[in-house]
C-alpha cells in the first residue's frame, strides 16, 4: 500500500511512530493469540 507522504522531517518522525505503534499492536495480538491457544490446549488435555 503506497502512501502519499511529503519528504519532511516531521513526516518521517510521524511515520516512524506509526510503524512502531503498528509493530507493538501486532506483538500484543500475537501474545494474546499464543495465550488463548495455550488455554485451548489446556482445556483439551
């Protein structure tokens, strides 16, 4: 997905912040998925 971003320092800072937030959200969802999967496997055994 291409974004129309102006080549300014403030846009770079905003984009880096957005990428970091996205990565943190992804990692949080991954940890939640792993926890739910672990609970599911515990219930099955």
